[in-house]
C-alpha cells in the first residue's frame, strides 16, 4: 500500500466514503427494484411474466463473471479509472435497458449493467482501503455498508410506484442522474496516482472459470424449454461443468492462479462456500418469486406487491444486531444447521398462499423470512472468511462474492425453470398458482440440502472480526 494513501485530507476521505456508498446504493437498489416490475415488463414486451427470470439471471451472472478480475483491473489501470468505467458501464446499461424493445435486447442490456455493477463495490472498497489507515478501515466500511440496507428497503416499493404511476422504463432512467453525479464526484475525489505494479493475470484460468459459470447457469435456465432448446441447454451444462473442472486442474499447476489452491485448505472456507451456494439457491429466488406470485396469482397492484416486500427488509434489519450474540451463545455450526432448516421451512410455507390468504399472516411470514435470511447470510459470510490469513483475505472475499452472485443467478434460473415446467404441466389460470406452489416446495428442499454441509463445521466456535471489516449481506 502506498504511504501517500494515509495523508489525504479528512474532507477528501469523507467525500470518498460518500462516493463509494453511492455506488453501493446504485448496485443494491437495482438488484431489488426490477423484481416488482417484471409483470409490467412482460406485458409491454409481449412475453409471459413467468419467462422473465432471464432479466435477473443476466445481471447476476454478469456480476459473477467479472468479480474475479476486479482486483487485477484496479491494480492495472487504477481505482479511479476503473471505478469511473464501472459507473459509465452501469449507466450505459441502464439507458439501454430503458430503450429495449424486446426481451433479448433487455437481457443483453442487463449484462452491460451487471458488468458495471460487478466493479462498483470491490473497486470502491479497494479505494477506501488505500485511503484510510487500517485502524479506521472497519468504521469506514461500516458507513459504506449502510446503503446496502437502504437500497433493498426502498427498491421494491419504488419499483412498484414507478410502474404504477409512470412506466417500468423509469426504474432504469433513474440511474442516469445518479450516475452522472457519481462520475463527477469520482473525478474530483478519487486519486489518479494509485496504479499498482500489475501482477500477472491468469487469463486462461479466468476464461475457463467465466465460461464454466456462464455455461452452467445458462444450461440450467434453458432446461425449462423443450426440443432443441433443452438439448442445447444440456450440452451447454456439460461443457460448463467440464470447464469448471478444467479450471480446478489448471489452478493446481498455475504459478499465479485467480484463487490460490491454498485457500481451499481452510476447512471453514470450503464448508462456507458450499453452504453459501446451496442455501442461496432457494432463498435467493424469493425476491423474484414473491412479487410475481402476488401480481400474477393474487391480483396485487405493482405498488402493493412492492410494499409487501418491506417486512422482509425490516425483519432483516431487526435481527442484524443480534447475530453476533446468538452465534457467541450457540456456535456457528449449531446456528447454521438450525437456521438453514428454519429457512427451508419458511420458503416451503409460501406454497400455502392463495387468494383470500390473510394479509397479516403473510406479513408475519415475510418478516420472519427476512430475519432468518439475514441471520443466514451474516453467519455464512463470517464463517467462510474468519479463518483466512490476512494475505488471503482479499482473494477469499472476492471468491465469496463470486459464489454469492453465481448462486443468486442460478437460484432464480432454477426457480424460473421449475415454474415454467410446472405451468406447462398444470396449464394457465388456476394451474399457475399450483405451479408456484410446487416451485416454492422445490426451492425449500434445495435450501434444506445445505444443512448436511453445515454439519461439517467444527462445533461451537465463537465469531471473530473479519480482517477486511463488515461483510455485506448480499
């Protein structure tokens, strides 16, 4: 780390925090604001609402693919240049989304948007790390993490309001002025002289890993089709798995792999990554499934559906201060096994929702789901990284972020595939509600499978702070 990074004026450092927080807010807001607008998008584009999951999958997959290269890009070109490029990509993708006349073009535009979003937080966090002394870094990142709670809090309701009183296009147009402000601020408050000695980039490994993630995700998403589409999806899935296996073998003999094999010698990291992936497959589909269920099968207006997601975020915020004390009292293994089981049951419980279902009971379900889901994310993220050596902390954090985004995209892809298949089986009309019920049950069972993984953790280990500060609950 350059010594000059510690002598920046206090006002400039505070402005940098606001800038990085703005980027994080843009990313988290966009990740939630789209869900409520999917039925309106489908009507305008002439598509079935149950086929709109690719809009979410494309964004998550693009983020997962670029995250492993974010650190190298920042070292090679400088944090200011890459952060500004990230904002520009995000804004350009947003404009393209707003102008998209068809679903394929909208999906392609979401890829551009996701590539920008993939760089906003990792590169912003790196800029903060280089600008603040280590003893102030945790406090600085705690400030940056606040928008991570505000974005999901207002995203679904704001998206519903825009759809109902304007049009779905405005959920993307709103990023334009925010992004322009971010570009001006980045040029003003980010230092340009922070290009590091660029380490060798493992281009072969990155290509194998990126193709593997894309192949598996797109293969899973395409399995809902029939005929040629399903056959193509199967071939893509096999090639994706082969590419991931090839990356693993390549990393063992590479002199500078993307993720050092020594990382996987840490037991808690292995278990945490696998547990993160499988438990998120079910829970990450819920922000996509619930607004869709409310609007398609229960007749809710977009804004009503968005407001119904508020209890989830409020439950998440309410339990956050209690996580550390609960884990200290019972231990990671005990908390994660019990919490994963409870999370699976809560996902399955939404299968009983039907027309005339009491609103108060649904609010209670959503609040409890938000609390349990927040507990899951906090405990999983911390156990995954807590035993890493400082030299591996940044690499491990990037790996965790990549797995999170991949699981989020695949969770929505799986839910969309099951939902489409079940609708084809049950038919339209009343059959759509049955399709939702079966999908909730399937996603809950996928979450339940993660309990077997968390049993592999050592018994009753108390938490300790992560060397890079607070872990985002994404």
